[in-house]
């Protein structure tokens, strides 16, 4: 954390108007007591910028003290363990039909449907426990993840192909033509991270089957994109009688984006070239490039330097619509950037390198925090939604590995996250914090059908990896390989790196540590993260 010194304030006093403006802003923005503008750094003061970026040690502390307490409660683990509940109250207690907590009872029906238990929520929680193991090496976290994997594989995969979206009274629903391609992607996310840690080929077989099902059944050659659903229907009716409709004609950014984000970019460089007699890694690389081009050519608008959340019809192609925000746009550019690097399609990398800085400049506020979007009136919305902050941080941190000047956004944004986005009593992250007073909106639950541990744990993992790398410190991660892959297939999440050393297998009291069945534990040290 850093503040403007008196000396620098006097230097700025040459502009009286600017001084009074700064004083006024500080009087109405409580966040400025915590963070201040990165403008205090001269452009060439890279050492000063880097010095204020937290190292990995801070992210390990954040994991243990802020995140895990909410996600290691007995109530979080499910009955049986691995059948993680979709909904919990802000204190971590389970939803009660007889005496529901206000944040779940009064929540918008788009995020809370108590009768449904969502596969995507369970899958995202697998991801979180995998991250916790990855960073700490504590076997119990990987066991929690494996319990979730076992449950999802046994009950969540539909016999006709693909995965169910949710359970009602233990029944997998909806019918196959009503399942949405985005939900399919997140059904794979937890399985994918587990495979990344273990290289369990049985799990890989299910992943490949799911991916093939998605691309074979949702790809629309006429539109040249992955479709949303196969049937028109009403998903639910809210408390005001408004119908939430799903249309097979919807053309959604997240149908493409979340295939990349949920599993494909992480897994592609870890895959065997051939699997079960079929080409695998090269095919996935080709599909990644195809998805990157679909997103950049069909959903990107240069007039606003943003990706439209949907291009179904002209009414959707405007600011203020669902998924048209800084979070989805910067995430899309982050992934296009990484796809270009991974596949050697550097025109994709160049596209992202050109467009992402413009979003940073527009989204970054004078108080050193991020805004969330430009709304339909052309106004910058400054309230904080947890996942949008995470995506902006992660992309800026990624770009800082190539050009450390991008780290100028991180010290103040991280400081805000650690102070205001965390429930310091019960653990976990708030959904929404008001920019006016830095207080959470307590009417929104911390855990619901679209908010699980996924984004906050990914934020922690990326913060750790990039925090170590920008300080030229080694990255230490734990795996549980069944068979040791080649060094080139051992990566720190979405990044490339060089394996400096591997201790395998780790032992305790002279015996090999087996965090889950069929594997031993490895501690891998990586350098030259890029």
C-alpha cells in the first residue's frame, strides 16, 4: 500500500484546481484512505511499481485466512462429501426451507432457485479444492476435489451424452435439447482441473467425451459458432410473473468463451497427442484458434472496444446488455492472448495486446480500483462485482509478465480486494460492494447458482504465480501425477514456465505421500514464468 506524500502534494500544488479536486475526491471516496492513484509513479519507475506488488506469500496467507474458512466448513462439503450444496447463507450455514436466511429467501430468482442443485456449482467447487491443494500440498483438499469428481462422474453425466444442468429431487434435468452449452463447459471445469493435477486417464476419457459432445451437437455451421440450446422453452417464472426464456436462436459470447475458459486452454498443452486412437492435442489447438477467431470477428466491436455479450439480434448489440462489460471483454482478450502464444498464432496475441490496454485505461478509476462496465447511458459504473475485479486483476498481472509497467494497476486494486471484498468474519468473498461506501450488499448471497469458489480461488492462484514471477522468485506448486509427464507438459496454470526442480515422490515418515488413489505427490518448482 502507498499514499501520496506531503512533499508530492506540494509539488502538485502548482495546479490549484487539481489539488482541490484531489481533496474533494478524497472526501467522498472512502477507498482513497486505503488506496491512491498509481500516477504517483513516474512512468519509468518500474522498480517502484514492482516493489508494491504482493509476492506469493501474501496470496498463500489470503488463501488460508480469507478463502478456505468459508469453503472448509462441514456445511460446504455436502452429504455425502462431494455432493457440494449449491446454496449457503452468508455465515456458511445451509439453506433452510423452514427458516431461510434473508439473502437466499429474497434473492433474485435468476441466481437462487432453491429446488435446484446445479452441476456447474459442484464442478466449480472441485476446481477450488484443486487450487487449494495445488498451492499448499495439503492432501485433504485434493481428497475433497476427488470426492466431487467421483460424485459428478457418477451422477452428473447423462447417459445420452453431455452433462445434466441441475438436479431436482435427485433427478438430472433438463431434457437434452434444453441444456445450455455454457453449462456444459462448466460441468467440465472441475474435472479438467483435477486432470491437470493428476493426469488421471479415466477422468480424461470423460472430459474428451464431454468436449466432443459439445462441439458435435452445439456447433452451427451456418452461424459458425457454438449455439446456446437446441429448443425454445421457458426456464422459470420469477416472483413477478416474468418468464425467463431460452431460445435456440441465441448467439452468446459465453457459449464460445467458457469452453476456452472452463477447460480447453488449461488442458490443451497437457494432453497426449493421441488418445484412444484419435488425434487430440492438435485438434484442441485448432478448436482454440477457431473459437478465438469467432469471438474476435463476430462479437468484438471496435467502436466501443468491447465484446458484445450476445449478437442474437441488433437489440442485443449495445452497451448495458447482459455480459457486455469489462469482465467478459478483458477475460476474452486474456484468453485470446494466451491462445495466440500457445498455438503460435501471434496475430491473436497482437490483437489482444492492442485492445486490452484500452480497457484497462477505461476501467481503472482515479481511486485505484476497477469499474465494472459502461452502461446504456454511456456512464461508467463503479460498483464492485467480485468476478469482474478478479478478471481485470488477472489480465493486468498476466500482461505484467511481458511488460512490468502493467503492474501499476495491481497494488491498489489488490489492496481494495483484501480489505473490502472479503467477509472477514466468516470468510469468502462478497458478491457486490458499493463504490459509495465500500460496504457489501448483504441482500446478495456469497454462494448461489452462479457464485461459487471458482473466481476467488483462480484469482488467488494467478496472484500467487504472477506475484512470484514479477519479483523473480520461483513458483512452487504441488501435483499428484499418476505418471510423471514431460517437463513441457508441466505448467503453472495457464502460463508457460521452465521446471527448475521436482521432488517426487514426497515422503512423510519414510513413506510416499499418496494424496488420492493412484497417485503420489510431487512438489514442482518453476521459473521463467511467461
